């Protein structure tokens, strides 16, 4: 089975994440997309994150009606901070019959050379890239790499940061969240402080 791994802190998951995950599941040559909830991205401040189980629950609620999209807590059991290369090795050992690939935004591709052991990732895994609007200069060498596939997916400019800030300001951002995720956030009074 060919699995696309879509990593994120999902703090919170929003319709943009779902649009991209579903597009990859339906239009790329992937059998499933696993939304890997990252406990601690080395490039983000941990203090702004909801507890891991709350973010995983929101991903579960958002994806339960999408049979090709699955939530994953695989990184919860790995040493912190998480590095993608370590997670890939762990998954390959745990699921030897699966063929894993990465899903990332074009903005992440531009900084891939800063990732731990990025050459190992490029040697062993395919990367599916969705378009993002960014001021960073394009990395043409990486974009033309045989393991990198740029997918013509919708450009979605919604961020979890914007959603958290809007909730704190008392704005109605319901259309940006899957209904069950909005209910979960509202019920638990998340992001209001």
C-alpha cells in the first residue's frame, strides 16, 4: 500500500488541511494519506500547542468521514523533538509492506536542505509537493529531483495561527473548520486566552 504522510501539529486542523489531504488521496498515486500529528515540531514553540491528545482527537473528528485519510499518533511514542527521518525509519520497520512518501507544501520544500539527514529522505522516499504562496526563492534543483512530484493542487491560504488568533479575538471562523472540530474547540473553550 502506498501511504502519503502529511505531518503537522494540527493546532487546530482546518478545512485547508483536509482539502490538501483529500486532493492527495484522490489525485496523486497514493492509496491513503496519514495525517501524522507532531507532538513537537523543532521549528515551533511548544508553549502554543494544545495537548497532543486534543490535537489527535480533532484530526480524528475531521477525518472520520474520509476512508482514505487516517489520523496517526506514531510520533507520540518517539523521542522528542521529532525529526522526520527518524519517523520514516520507524514506520518502515513497523510496516515493512507499506511504501511511504512525504506530503509537504512548496514552502517546506524550499527549506528541505535544512532538515536533519534530508539527503537520506531524498534517496529513499518520494515527496509530493502542493503549491504555496511564498516569498522564499525557489529551489529549482530540488524541484526537478526525480523523487519530487509537484502536484497541481488547490492553493489554500488558511493557517492554524490565523484561526487561533481569530478565536482569541472573538471572531466567527466556523467556515474554516470541519463542523465537529469547531464543536470540540468551542465546547472546550480552546484558544480563547
